[in-house]
């Protein structure tokens, strides 16, 4: 429910009026005093009616003069409450959102202050409008990450450009009137009682405001309104002419409500016109919220005329240049991956071929007459026919994808290690500052499911205390986990660590990981089974392609007897470029931004081990089992729904601690001891060196004899020996040898310097 406050209140700083939307100081906000004004302004920015004016849903007048607009959320979606006058999450100033867990007074209720009275004819909440859903998502109100927000349709840039050039109802002021005029024209379906006078009244009043601010001429406004009124009420010219003619004059007096203010109490209307203010915001800003809904004026207006679009040459290249000019904000081509389209706050893979449809939409708007006389009508018709063909559209796109500004290198996509894309904008993880989404500046295709919000997270804190304890050791582990999780949401892989959440079931491992997966959206993913385990076959390169742009990769489903593919672990936890490809695509290279998190009830075997492997591992023990009577089903989902924005804010804080601090991820004593114990148990070669060998500069050991002793020792221990080559590499690493050339040679035999076998474990005497 959208709770709109009618009380006139001193206006705060502009950035608080519409969270996430920049309002230029030059925008005239005179008369803006309450929630009716701000929600109408937000709606006008999106080209939609204000919820206060939405006759399709249940609206309730409050005793104080405010308004409750009721809507039904889609199945599976959960929304969070907010207070429009508070510093936290908000849709608009003086507009509250009442949803899950919120206190709502039902229609018809009578209190000591008065009655809550339904307004209009509708008595049922309508489905939540798509534009309002997007705004609630953008401002962090959608708690449930499923289903994902619907990708918006690409605006018909070509048609709008022609309209704006004079080829129809398309100038800046005309566009502002479009919805109101449509409401007037729709009255022709009902001979009487359709609210014709009120709707024409509103349109005329708005036209007066547009005339006064220079967005519309008097003659144009009169023509638009007259045409709509004649269509709706033919033969009633005297009636509607009086209304039309009085609009501009009455605008200054502010006695008639403008669009978005029909339900505002008369004492609260003042002189604020949301349509005019919204148009000023669009004209003075590059970005308004999640997307600029008004098409950008073409850089070369000479090729856009009222007759249609005229490319600078009747060729595929000319069409490609025109396409880039019109759709440069909507599409990017990533070599090796395909076309991407702008969706709210990020670039998403164009799986529906919207780019092809946009190319066809542009071709439909190609002119068949050239006022400059460069091309004949026959040439233009022939060119248009070719452009409308599948061959012509693909030829256009083949050239457009190489245009400057249209191509986006895969190495740049999601490559900024210190940026985190959220529905509200891009967070700088070093400072915590957030910038609004901008398709011309951003190269993000990944996004979190919620926006960060500084808020209390009592359930999350209780979960961590139940999992690790509230004593000194537990608090140390929680604090370490705070920084480790923060590090993991960055794209910085310099620490080269791999956390391993280890313990038996019902101890919180899965909940912790699932919260991360749900919060981080497609920044996080689960790896295929056995992703880091040794196999008898090579993995498909598309497995590695899924790492591109990720921040967290969860590797689970460990089985007894699994053995680490140690070379793969080192490769995927290092900082070297990774080469991969997607299905039926070319290979591409990218810098890693991912962090591997291992999760399991079993500890995989480690054969070679060595410092290079063990310095990466951080075994975090989960030792506390939750009692059955305290177990909460679907706890991860509840945590995200109730405290997701606050948890994400904590992760961002942890990232800042890591980036601004000493970058120490060695872990508390509990983690270090658990990791050391794992190394002592699983590092077979290391155990052999410790238990069967002696390090002494005066000793030497013959290579073949030492490996033979090692295999016999493994037989006694029930361990699987590594290959002779891996064994030799591990010994050289232990002894600090850079290459095999540093081994001692004697009678064509190779010796390891500074190492000998303990005599009672081998029949041969120590080599001296």
C-alpha cells in the first residue's frame, strides 16, 4: 500500500525528494510541499499516472487528507516497508510504503481522528503496475530476489526521434501531454459520464504550464486539445472550447489540478505541476533514476525529419551509423559473447534478439522523401525495402557492432574490482559512495538482488552468534568472517585465499552460503559438481566462462574420497588471466574477479600440497549443531527478505575494512589451528618429509631411492602416492630449489642436497 501524506511540510534537500534521482538546482519546485507532489513527480518522470489518481485500484482517503493506494504484489514477491520522511529506504519524500510486517488501517475503519473512506468506484486492489514495481525494486523495497525484475522493452527510439522532429505528436511539450490527451480521446467510448470535462480540464491546465515554461506554443497546445476534444465529443465545440481557452489563464491562478494532483486536497495544491517539473528534470539530467525514459536528441538532427529518418548514405554503413546514433544508450556488443541491452541499471545479454527488432523498427521509420533532393523517391523506397529485409537488418548490425562506443571489450565487462552494481546504482566499495545507473558510463552486467540500506540486522547477528558462539573465540571468528565476506564481494583477488566451510550437517554452513547467493544475484553462482576435484577427463572450457564477472563461486557436493585438483585450485585462485569460451562462441580472455568458497562435510585429499597450496586455504570449522527445536526452515530466505539490504550494507562495510586496512586474511587462532590440522592430516608428501626424513645441510638423498621409500611408506599408511614428477616438484619446493639443475650429480645419479632418510625406515645408509 502506498501511503501518501497531505501535510504541507518544509522541503528537505533535493536528493531526499526522490531517492536515487538527481534533481538539478535549476528545476522549478515551487509549490512542492507534500507527498502528493513527490509521488506525482515520480510518476510523471515515468510517464505514468500518480497512484493518487489511479482509478483502476482501491484508493482510500485518510482522516488527515492523505491517500492510501492499494496494490496486489505478484505471487512470490515480498516487499519491505519504508518511511518517506526518514533517512533510510524510501520511495519518495512524504510517501510511505506499507507492506510485509507493516501496520495498515483497513478501508472503512473509523478512529477518533475520523474515517478511512474509499474514493472512486473501485473497491479491489489492482495488480502492482510494472513501473511502480521497478521503482520499488530500484529503491530496495523488493526483498525477495525471485522472480527477477522483468527486462524493460527498448524504447522505440526511431519513431520517437521522427515524432520529435515534427513528424507527429512528438515535441518535448507534446510528449508531456500525450497521456492526458489519450484520456480525453478515450471518452468517445462513453457518450456521457466518462469524466470528459474533468479530463479535458486537467489537460488544459497542464498545457498552460507547458506554455508558461516554454515547452509548448499556444497554437500547438490549442490544436492538440481541440483535436482530442472533437474526437471525444463531436458537436460540442462550444462546451470544450471554453475549457480549452481557460486553461493557460487559469494555470497562473492554480485553481485547477494538474496531472497527478486530481486527488490532492485544494489547500495542498499550490502551484506545483509535476509534469512540467518532470520534463525539466529530464531535460537537465543525463540520468533520471534507473533509466532516462525520454529519447536523447540525435547528435545529427539534419538526418531526422518529419518525413522520417534519412541516413547519411543509402548503404548498410549509413544505416549502421543511424542505428548507433539512435540506440547508443540501449545496446552494446561484446565480442565472444554477443549483444547486450540496457535493463534498468545494468547490461544484460540480449537473449530475445531485441536488437534485431530495434533494427527493424528503425527501418520502418526510414523516409521515402528527401527534402534536400539528394535521393529520389525510388532510391529511398528501394533502400527502405532492403533495410526491412532480414539480410539488410543483419548487415546493419554487422557494422554497428564495430562502431566506436557500441563495442564493449569482454575484459572491461564487470572488470572494475572496486565497484558493485545494485538496483539503486553502483557502489564504490572503497568509499561506500553510490552513483546512479548510467548506460554511457557503466560496463556492468552483474547485479545484486537488493540495494544496500543502513538498517538493523538482529536476526543475522543472532544467526552468526548461534553458529560460532558469543565468547571471545566466536566473536573473533565472526569479525574475521565479516572482513572475509567483504573481501569476497570485491573483484580484488590479491589475497589468493579459498575459504573452506567445514563441518557436519545442521550447523549453518548452507544458510551462510545461501544468503550470499541470494543477495549477490548473478555476482554469485554455484560451481558444477567436482569443479575443484581431480578427474580422469578435462572439463569443458564453458565451465571457466561462467567465472567471468563473478565475485563468489560456491563449490559444494564433496564426496568421501574426493581429491583436490591442486593445479586447478592454484590457477583459479591466482590472478592470471583466464581463457574460456561460451557455447558456440569464440574464446576470450578475462581477468579473474571471483573468489572460490568450498563447502562440505568431508575434507578432500591433498596429495602434493606444498606452501603454494596451503597458503590459500582457510578452513573455517562449523562445530555447533542447531537443536531440532531451534531449527528454522528456509532461514536463508527469511534473512534476505527481512534484512537483505542491511546485510548487504554490512558486506560493503567489510569490503571497505579490507581495502582500507592491512588486508590481513590469515584468520583468528580457531581458523589457523583447523587449517594446520588439515594440512598435517592430508598433506601426504609433507607428512613423509616430516616423519621419514631429516633436513640437514650435511645430508643428501638419492632421487630414485627416496621415491621408492616414499611409495613403501604410503603403503604402510594407506595413502595414495603421488607421481614421481609431482613428488620431485614438492621436494624441490621444500628445499628451496629453483630448478632440477640444482640437484647434486654423482656417477650419473641425482641427489637431493640437505635431505636424508631416517635409517630405520630404509635399508640403505644415509648418503653422506
